[in-house]
């Protein structure tokens, strides 16, 4: 399973880091993705990283502001979010997929085997 942490309330322009901890799986075999669902929106992929961390993929809306990383030794992944704006508000989910190419995982929710329960991020204007 995967469990997110680090959400909360932040002012517009601020930063927040989300963490994802894995248990029961060999995380380096899995691509990891961060998805979010805003109020009234469908869930969308924002950042995905391959098992070896050699490939990353970002949604256009977060490029240059969000950075996805991972530490396979610690079985964790992180999403550093900078210059947040109210449109970034939503429930953020961590996901892991064993066969998922990072672009397909993020763009099509393809190949996800494990979903976290989600963590709320609220950006106040």
C-alpha cells in the first residue's frame, strides 16, 4: 500500500511538500505518480516518476513549479510544490504502478496498482 502525508493549508505563492510511503511492495519496481482531484473536477495526473527515477512526466499546469522525486532505499516518494495557487487546491493521491510508463500513468491513469487514500491541499488566495 501507499500512504500520503504532508498536505494542509498554504497561502498563494507558498510551498508544500507531499510524501508517499510504501509498504508491502518493492517500490523500486514501481512507477510512482501524484494525482489530484479539485472540487468538481476529475482526477488528473500531475507528476509521475519511473522506478529508477530516470524518467519524469509533468502536467503542463505544474511544469516548472512541481518536482517529483523518490528514495527507493527509504521506500518513499515526494512531490515538492512551489508557487502554489488556488487552482492547485484538491485532494492529492499517491499511486504506484508496476508496468506503467510515466507518461501513460499520468495522462491516462494507466497501470496503477495501488492508490493512496488522498491528502487535502488547500491554497488560500
